[in-house]
């Protein structure tokens, strides 16, 4: 195919001439395509970030529950010791 027979992509109506209006429309269409691609990329990135945040929150939540259980158990043990010492003190009195 020679250059003469190649269709110019800016010739939107196919008449062989590229007008200023066709040129503007062509670039507007290209800009719209790029914008739509950027929006799609942003949506994908946002979905990935949400998935990462959900995973992080899940891990953090499990760790927090584990740590709370440890602290709670230690507090129960210490409370039992204090309770026993108080009982011993009152028994001596």
C-alpha cells in the first residue's frame, strides 16, 4: 500500500481531506481514550489498594486479638495474685 492510498486516521469522514474540525475531533477522541484508560488504571489501583488494606486490617485485627488475649490473661493472673495477697492479709488480721 503506498502512502497516497493510505487512509489518514484524522480523515474521519473518509473524503480524503482532513479539516481543522476533523483534526480537533481526532485529538479530542484520543484524549478521551487516554482519560478513560487513566480512569480504568486508577480504578484497578484503587481496587488493589483496598484489597491490600483489607488484608492488612485482617492481619492487624488477628494480631490485636492475640495481643489482647495475652494481656487479658496476664491481667487475670496478676489480679488473682493480688486477690490472694489481700485474702492472706485479711486472714492474718
